C-alpha cells in the first residue's frame, strides 16, 4: 500500500525552508581612515575627537594633530556623528574590515 501523504505548500512553509545567512555587520572590526590630503584643522581637533567613542581618536596636546588609536578601534560604535559637521567633510572615512570578526570569549 502506497501513501499519498504530502505537505501542502504555503508561504510560511516556503519561508521556513529558506535559510538566509548574512554577515552580522555589528561584529565586524570598525576602521577609521584619516585623509592625509585634508587633515583635521587643529582648532577643531577636540570637537573631532568627541565625534567618536572614547579612546579611538588621539589628539596631541601640543600640536593638536589627530591620530587613530589602532588598539581601541574595536570600541568604535560607528555612530557617523562626524558626518553631521561640515568642517570635517572629507577628513575621515568610516569603513568595516570585511575579513575580520570580533569574537569575544
């Protein structure tokens, strides 16, 4: 005796059969790239530093030169606050390192 049992096709069943895998971008390493052709103006260095998470941007107290602290990059939340300020336009680029995942143990 042969069974003719079959599962009806429904939109929900079709959705459950598809498994979508995507990269969790919040787990990728942030990357802050300063533009050497358009450095941050020294008078705006402190305001520039406040646009990022604490410890990500260093400002030299004497020369007011801005640099990125590579060790604290993973603390950056990528808030894009820096793009709200016209004086910082073209000074920085925010990216994510695609082949590096933050795995906390």
